[in-house]
C-alpha cells in the first residue's frame, strides 16, 4: 500500500466490535491500522469470519507485540494521543499526512508511561481530547466513535490546508 493518510494506533483494544468498526474506518479513509498487543479478543481468521468482518482482508493492518515493538518498528515522527487527559481540544492540533493517531483501550486509556513518553517526545500539547460536558456519565466517547472523529478532523484539515489528498478521495 502506498503511504497512508494517517496511522491509527490502538493501544491494547479490548472490544472486537470497536476494532472491527475502526478497521472499516481505516479502510475507507486510506489509513493504516496499528494494533498493539496484548488485546482482549481473537484476531484469527475464524474469529473474523464469525464477527462478519468480510472486509478485513482489505484493511491495512499491522499488529505489534507490545508498545516497545511498535515504537521500534514505526519510530513515529509525529504522534497525537487522544485522551480525556488532553491539554487541548482536537481541533487545535495541526494534523499532517502520515501522523500517528494514538487511542487507548476502552476501559483504561493508556498507562502513565505512554503519557510520559508522549510528553517527553512531542510535548503535552500532543495530548488532545474531545470537548465534552463536565458530567461523570459522559466520561468518554466510544472508541470507534473517537477514532472516526479524530481521523475525519485530520482529513478535514489536510483537505483544506496546503497538503493534497490522494486522488482516490471523493466527496
């Protein structure tokens, strides 16, 4: 596959339906999906068939044994951590083609060590969040929803900025 629009990075996802929906978003937007293990479900062919993921063979998906393995193989030049502990709203981020968009697991986000790595490597401004009301019941968005919001904000910025989208995109 040619260079992806973005790299969607899932840190130890736990819910297969979310990962399936995110795979479809990745495929539809020409993004590469990175799945960091351990994960909370089976990814073998039999499990994908049972889940109705008949499109999975078209998803540009790379699995990594651990966070360290991901960092060693990818060495991201730019990465945005989407977190409820973000220091700015996602629309303040200045996305560029090839950026890595990191999302934590459904029940716990990413560990403190990953937050510290993002802060130390890119600065706390690269921890971004989705503005929400201050109500405990609205603690976070569904992971698949959050990924779609992040990817499409990045797509909007790239499409209206100085970079060009691949010719395959259409409105």
